[in-house]
C-alpha cells in the first residue's frame, strides 16, 4: 500500500534534507557558526552580508541549494529549492496525484520551507518531512465529518445509498459496511438496488446470507428507486437501524443511468450518499468522483483495492478535488478488510 508514493516522498526528503545538511556542514567547517550555541529567534538587524557564508562551488545537486547562514541559523532560499520542488511535483504526478493537488502540495511545501530560519544542527530530514506532512494534511483533511457520530445521532433508520462505476467493489464494500455496523450493534437491512446487471441481485444476496442480514429485492430490471423505498419502509416498520442500498455500477457518461441514479436519491432522500471507486484507478477515480458529485452530491468516498495500489494518488487527491472526505479504505476481499480513513494514519504510512 502506498509503496511507490512512500518511496518518492522518502527520496525527496533524503535529497533535500541532505542538501540542507551539506550547507550546514560547510558553514560549520568554515567556522562561521557554533552549533552548540543557543539560537536566537531572529537574526540581528545588524546582520550584514559579510556575515553570510558563501558556499564553495561544488558539482551536483548540492550546488542548487544556497542557504544563507546567519549566526546559528540559516535561511532556505527559493532558488535553492526550486529544482527539488519541481522534482517533487513530477514525483506526485507520477504517483497519480491530480495536477491541482500536486501543485497545492508543492506550494505548501515551498511556503513552509522557503524564507524560514532554521536552527543549525537540527534534523534536516525532519524539516523536510514536517513540511511534506503539513502540505499533504492540508489537501486530505477537507472536512472533519464524523461518520460514526453522524450515524449514532441520526434518527433511525439511517439510509445510505452507494454509487459509483461498475466493478469497483461497491457490492463488496456494502457487505463490509454491513459487517462493521453489525459489530457496532446496529441492525442492518440491505436493498438490492442493482437491478440492472444480471447476477447482481444474487451476488448481494450471497453476502446478505453470509452475514445473516435481511435483503429487500425485486426482480431484475425493476425500478431501483422502488427497491430502496421498500427497504426503508421495511426498516421503519421493523425498527431496523441502517439501510444500505446498492445501486448498479454506471459510467458517469451514461445519461440514462445517471438520471436513474438521481431518481433513486430524489425519491428516497437518503441520509448519506457514498461514492465508491477503486484506488487503483488513480486519476480516473478522481475525475469520476467529480462527475458523480455534480450529479448526486455525495457526502464522502470509499476507495477500494487500496491494498493493490502502490501509487496512492487517488487517496491523496479525491477529497481535495470533490471537497468531500474519504471515509473508508477497502484493503482486501474479506469482510474485515475495511479501514476507517484517518488523514494521520495515511501520513504515518507514507513516512513510516
Ligand atoms: N483486493 C481487493 N479487492 C476488492 C476490494 N473490494 C472489492 N474487491 C474485489 O473487486 C471485485 C469487484 O467487486 P464487486 O463488489 O463485485 O464490484 P461492484 O462495484 O459491486 O461491481 P458492479 O456490481 O458491477 O457495480 C471483487 O472480486 C471483489 O472481491 C478491496 O478492497 N481489495
């Protein structure tokens, strides 16, 4: 999971951290700084250009970094990190991070590093990691939606409609969510709202049977809005807590099916709409999320198959692009393979 992105961020941290460290060492060797001396917050007004250390000419990436040294502090200048930031942007794009998101991250890293005074002798890897962490955190923490708190507080039954393109793992995710709700002590009903794909009703029925959960179904080809409606009515009558509604996977470009999805949501006015897509789809998942969100404004996303995605771009980009949080990650094929998404958990994975 996230291995490629982790490797790229680790590479950036190492190269830029090493470059900063090299500058420090040059300054210390030149006798312009004493690392053990306590550090002033700001360089004195009287700091003259003569107090800065001119680094000897050297070949390689370290030449690109010109850190002006002021007493025991040094300032990282924009021209010094420009090339490295460009490399970071390329690395993010190669990891399927969407362009506006990559730009935002680079901007934030730059704002965090450039022009700031750093203590000589401080851990340079840490300086870069902190800048990266804060930048990524900014783009993935769009909304602090408390999913479990929402479900707990809402009047029951809480109805949740799952939407997305076909084959991304929607049905499996519904089963995983049903298992999670059951474990939390809720009673669950599933609506077999995918009446379009042959075999879809049987597929979700197998999950419902395996989990011991009531399934409300109609015939193949029936109106999915009516299936979801019946499931909600059943849940109300039987005092069930949660209705999880499957819908047929559809391409966002299929106008008829998108209209049908709008109808499911209009008729049933669900408490939550969740967009499901696969992390391995990278930028495609982000684009689809944008289009689904404009058709049926959803509350959050679930990214499946995160276990098979080394790039990590979708998990980084989707919340920023849609303005809706990632709620869960699917990390395998069994019912337990669902992780509640937490931005700090992702950051820890990226920098562990
Ligand atoms: N590795 C992995 N596989 C998953 C995950 N979630 C689902 N799958 C697999 O993905 C495949 C498709 O899953 P489904 O749940 O059938 O997909 P769907 O979106 O309901 O498909 P449609 O009904 O066509 O919309 C199945 O083989 C699942 O086992 C996951 O988190 N990790």
